[in-house]
């Protein structure tokens, strides 16, 4: 069995943009930058890899609430998509289709408050399939 799983962590280059497919499915696009540092000839150097992210459906709506510079962890698949340019040549776009994402907060970073319910989405949007706290699937009682 072959598996295409792609995991990234980095910072958003800009606020994700939202558009709609002809089927009325929401799609959001964003760029994620991943910078690493290394020594080069006894001097510090750095390099940034850029990744195109694509969010579909409810994830696209959630992604539009992210801001430029947000530290993001992304789990998805790496996809190749052909398109024909204006010069009639076939070219290929490489992008990460996001299946789930998490905002990463550091010690020096202000963490956002609790998420606000979105007007067009149900109050509970789980991106990883985990049961919610109010779910009847959770039967354990925690005593502190």
C-alpha cells in the first residue's frame, strides 16, 4: 500500500484567500514558509522553502480566519495538478491539500481566546475526527 502523507510546520505568508468552485464548494489558498538556518563558510545563513496550501470545504472557511504570520502545523497530501497556460503548454502545479491543521502557539506568542462559532458552520467542527467533550462517546470521568 502506498501512502501520501505530508506534514509541515511554518508561518503563513499572507491571509488565506477564499473562492468557490462551480459546485459551490469553498476553497482557500495560502502560502506557507519554512525557514531553516545553517552555517555557511563560518557565517550563519538561512533558506526558506515555500509551499502552496489548499483547503477545501469547512477547512477553507476556518482557514480564512487565520492571519498572516500565524505559526501553523499542517497534515495533508502532496499533489500534482496539470494546467494549460496561455501559451498552450501544459504545466504542473505542486500543492499540499490540507486534511487538518493546528495553530502552534509559542511561549512568547499571544494565544487567541476560545474559538467563536461560525455563522455558516455547526458549533463543533472537528478536523481530526476526535470526539468532542460533550459527546456521549467519552465515558471516562477525571478526578483531580
